[in-house]
C-alpha cells in the first residue's frame, strides 16, 4: 500500500478510529457474541471477553505491522461504539474490505456511510484502483450496504468462504467492487 491509512477518519455522524484494548467490553457486549450478527462472518461468536481481547491484540499487531487496518466505528453524538470496518488485505491493484455492525444500529445507514468514506480515501491513493468486498449470497443486508456505497456486483465466487454458522463447507459469495 503506497500510503498507510489514517488512524482516524470522520464522517458527518461517525468517527472511525484505530481500535484500543478498552473497546473489548463494548465489542463483546454489542455484537461479538451475537449469533445473528456473526451468522455470515468467518469467525465464531465470542464466548467470553477473553476472546474479544485476543481479537483486539491481533488487530493492533496487524495495524502496527501493516498486515491489515481495522477501525472501530463510533457514533459521534453519543460516543457509542457500533461496529468495525477493516482493510483486510492489500494486493497489487487494490484493497479488500470487511465490516460488522451491532444489531441495534442496523438499518440506519451507518455502515454505508463508513464504507463510502473508506472507499473515497482508498480511491484517492495513487496505486489503488480497486476496492472490493464479499458477502454470503444470502446476506441481503450486506449486498444492500455495498450497493448503496456505490459498489457493483461482479459475480459469484463459488465455494469461496467457510462460515462457522453454516458448518465446514465453503459457501458461495457475491463479490462487489468499485474501481477508478
């Protein structure tokens, strides 16, 4: 990646910031243990706050070492942590994103707002030509978020990702992207 992402980004209603260990309790309580939130994700619901702390240590290690770049999403009006958005990976032409949002905040446009901001930042970078993300073909809410953020469906990635909720076999995913 030509330029390291900023540790803090703001939108009209949100602040995206590098995670902190102090985020463990709200992440665990709001969404990491919620089976409805984690249904289509690649990780199992956290069983204890220890799982969440382990996850945050990995986030901070990855940020420090340039492996991935996660941000917590915080609502400005009440400083409530509501989810996360992450640059999961970087390849020769672009970045791969992933995200999660606590259930009480679904349907308010928060994730679309955060996603648009990261897409805008990314496509301003000299060597980034593509921003992409995937979602399970049954995750209609996620497809809507990506479409509202300006991403277009490219197609189906067959047997692409395993999700613990659905068992050991990889599931089909939609691939969405936006390009320069």
